[in-house]
C-alpha cells in the first residue's frame, strides 16, 4: 500500500517514516511516538556530522510523517535557512562610545531617582537605581529596604565623595580613572561594596604602577585587605628591588604586619646589615609617632632578623648598639648567634636545621662562616 505522498509504510530509504491511523494507540500517542522516533533519527544523523533538513506534516487522516533529507547542492537555500535558524551570534558596538554616553548620565539629575549623601561634608550625589542596583548587590539591597520611601536619601557618611564618584563611574561606564594617589582608596571601597570587577581593574593598575615608593603603600593595602595574590606580587617586586625600596624611606609608614612580611622574606636581594638598619629606622619612626618604646615597636619584626649571618665583629658591634637603644634585639637572639660561632670555631656541627636565624637570604653577601648556615632556598 502506498501513500498519496509516494512514501511507503515503515522506514524508507530517504530517511522517512509515518504512523498508520487505526493502530491500537490513540492519535495523540501515535503522533508523539512518531515525533520521538523522528527526533532520535535526527540526532543520529547529526552525530554522524551529516547536516539534514527536517520536514513534518500532520495529515487529515490522523497520521504523522517525518522526512529527513540530506543537504545537497540542489537545495542550498533551504539548508542555509535551517542552519541560520539554529545559530545566533552576539555582536557588540563601540565600548568607548557607550562609556562616553553613559558618562553623560553619571551624576545627572535628569531622570535620577535616588540621592546619596556622602562623606563628612554631606555631599549630595544623584544616581539611577536601575543602573546602580544592577551593578552593586549591596546598594540594590539598600534600595529594596528603602523602596517604601524613595524620596529619603541614602546616607554614606564613611565614604570619601571622590572615591564614591569613581565607583559610580565604573558602574555606569565599566571604566574608571585611576592614579597612585586614589587607587588604594578605590580598591578599599570596591571591596566594601563587593565590586569584584573593579577590584581586579584597580589591582592590575597597582601592579603596573609599582615603584620603590608606591610599593610600600601597595604592600600595606594588600595585607590590610587580605588580597593574597596582590600581596604576593607586590612582595616579589619589593624583594627584587630591596636596595632602592629601603632607601626610599616610604617603608617607614608601613603597618606592622605588612613590614613584618617584608622582613620575613628570604627573597630580599639585600644584605642583612641593611635589613637590620631598616628595622631600627622603622621602629624609631613608630616610637616617635606612638610613644611606644623601640623594643616594643619592633618586637614582632626583629625576630626575623637572621643574626647568625653576621660575623663575630659585626655581632659585637650590633650587641653594643642594641644595648644603647634599649635592647631592641632580644638577648636570646644574640645567645643563639654566639653559640653558633662557638660551635663552628671548635669544628662542631651546629643544630640549626630549619632555623630562620641561621638561614641565608638571596641577597646575603658571602662570608667565610656562611657555608655552615642553611642555604638560600627560593620561595617562588
């Protein structure tokens, strides 16, 4: 038996099949089964990398027929039409034009529906809830909480107005103007408001702008904000440029934890005598500013001074100077160093395995007794 379309029952060579009316299953079930089997056949053809066209008709006699036709040179237009239906390509316009147009909207009162009162000077900054809320979940939450009173301004007393404006600029335009004087404040605000993209942009700017003075502020900020990757990369820069870094005196303003991490590093490309001098000067500056005695100011930092690196003459001078300056180098560190020298002078092997006080740094100048110390091991 043949069908008016010219297709026989069952599976046909052209890749078509149809379902007879009057079978045991209801029409909807037969249609669904035909569709299911047709879809399976289509997938088999697609997996074999043979692009196909799909035709289906529901005949008035309640049977459903599918037919699959190979692409061929005879029907390129239909093939392209089917392919285009399944392919979508996203294109973008000019990012610079978009940013410039959005920058014109920034801070504009026109169509604004939210006011921020920012900083101690209570500067009023206008904004648009739909833009800011889409970019900043924290501010979106504030908008939701104040939805019943949209006319009431949002108070942000602890934010610098210029810094907040830079943050809004990024929300509106996805760009931000940065300088070494503003980057750290903007980074802190980006962290506070959960703007991860802005954090990345500012972090990259900081790394690209490092010099021996800015590195001290960058290291302090990375430690303070617990940005581990930024901290690691800034410390790498400081270690490579340790001589000029300590000459710049910018390190004197570093916080205790940031400075301690610098002094702890084995990668510092500088001799231990310069590190001792830097510890003393940093502690003296801290003593002047806080009134805290020198020994207390450097207590956590000086423990990373590698005293066994110094020779006997240097140790004697250091001990005398430390005593004069309130014993800022603890007595147990000197005891360890003197014991080490006594042991190597009597041809005894000192027990210094893993001891930081007896470990060389990258920049340690060579002295005769250094062969007995723990060798420098790169931390990279």
